[in-house]
C-alpha cells in the first residue's frame, strides 16, 4: 500500500491486524479498542503530544469506552487530567442531572441516537481542551464533544484521531470549521481491501 | 480517619474528593471513573506492578469503561497488552459471535443483568492474567471476569482493585477462593461518612 513514505506504527498495525467487516467497518479490536497494545497506544499519545503540546492543553477529553486508553496516555505525557464523556442510550423520561453538560450523538452504525454527558465541574470555563478519539468517520461523536466544550465556554485547542475514514465526510467538515485536526492514519478505501493515504 | 498509618495517595483522594450518594454509593468521578487524575492512576498502576510483577502476568484484563485507564497504565509498566471485556445489556434474540467468551454480570445497582464478552483470540489458553478494576463490592463483575479467564483455560495470577467496599461480601468471597487480591483502599463504612480501613 505504501507509495510515498514509510508507514507509521499505527498504519503498520492496521495493515497487519485490521479486519474488514461488511458495511465498511474496519475492525481494529486486536490492538486499539478491545485488546490494547500499549506500544502502539504510547506511540499515538506521543504523536498527539508532539503535535499539540505547544497549544498547552489543560485537559484531554474523549468519549467512553474506546477513547479512554488513548486519552489517559496522552494526558499522562502532558501532565494534565483526562475526562471521558459518558454515554447512555436515550430513554423516554430519562432524568439527567443538572450538574452536567449534555450532548446527543447519532450513531450511523446503530441508526439511533445516544446521549453523552460530562460533569460541569470537570470541564471548567476557559479550559484549553485537546479532544482525542479512536475513529473519525461521519464526525457525529466528535461534533458532540466539541459542542460540550463550547457549552462549558472552554476552547478546543486540538483534535487527535487514531483512524480517520477519509472517504466519509467527518474529517473534511471538521477541517473546514478550522479545528486543528491530526489523524494518525487516514483510510481512503476499505473495498476491496484496506487502502491507506500515504 | 487515619489511626494506624499514613493514607496512600488513593485514600487521600477518596477522603478529599469522594462524594456520598444515597444507597451507599461512593462517587469518585472527579478523579477515577469520569475525570481521570493521571497522578493517582499512575500510582495505582505502580502499586499493582509492585504487588504482582513476580507472578509474571502476560495480560491485564478489565471491564469497560472505568477499568480501562487503570489497566492500560498497569499494562504499560508490565510491558504486556491489556484487554477490556465489552459490556452490553442482554436483549432477547441477542446473537453473540462464536469467536468470543461470554459472561453475565448481575448489576445490583441497576437490578438487572448484562452480558460481557472478550474475543477468544485475545485471551489465549495458558495466559497468566492480572485482573484490575475500579470497584469491588458484591463481586459479581469480578466473578464474571474470573469465569472468562477460566473459560479460556487461562490463569488468574492476581487481582488489583482500586476501592473495595469492605462492608459488602465481594472481597471476602474472592479471598476465600484463594485469589491473590490487592485492594488499594478498603472502605469500611459509608454512613454517616466515609470510613477507611487503616
């Protein structure tokens, strides 16, 4: 697959261990979001720090569950706390505590929405926030995280993504809005095989 | 609260930032299972490594979402992979893939069961497994994790828990079964206030 440059550690792992499932699903659960390979996760955290340390983030924000490993290693290197938004499926009559900021994410895979929330006291006004996550596809989860940050009158100073699906619109939308977005691997196609942007 | 010895870093944080909710719930989401304080998490990971490194674990196993941060830092120090069991609520007609080991956990808080699973290929037979988690109360989640390990014909070589509710039966059950269990903080009572075993 490589044409112009050597693959980075994450890209190598995707090519070696990524699995294709129907519906343009790239399964990377051997190392990224079920099994956790600390070598590649640590490399990813280092890459995000290199890219965003100059923006002096106060906090690393992600969403449960797959983003937590990346967030905690990135936060450790930056010497700041991490915070993961909690998910829950939307139910009628769901009572949500007033001490949280809330968002809603449409899951294309599941064809339904779920709510996310963070405690207000953990996302202070004025905080410089680095958002990290494992995947960026259509961008719904990321947009909800950005909205949470704005609800808090805090600032998104960077967005670090492990794997961007370059053939879906999320990355382009986020870049057009002016956010500094760093995707460590961009997948240009999953059919008939994994093709990385190199 | 301290009578015999100085509090460790986790215990200090529990006393400073733990919050009591109705139903003997100890909320520690400012630093342990929503907001993630990397200093205390790193200390915890170091304590688990000190206690269990001699057993030479091949893998650190936990359950999403709260255990992931502890597991990844512990795995990093040990130089082994981590693995988190995935949760989902039990539904009628739920199809479960044949390439997973499955377990079921009764949630006392929610008064219903949910399923957990891990991919078989990520939990190999003969592996020496260190289980870590944030809380041990009645022990249902921990017992389900232990069963997953046994399903794989792997071995539990240690169990590292952040906070054990010493007034519930989980810790005693697990110790009576002979597992090497290390709880970094044991709460003896939550009424009328947090009382730690020191």
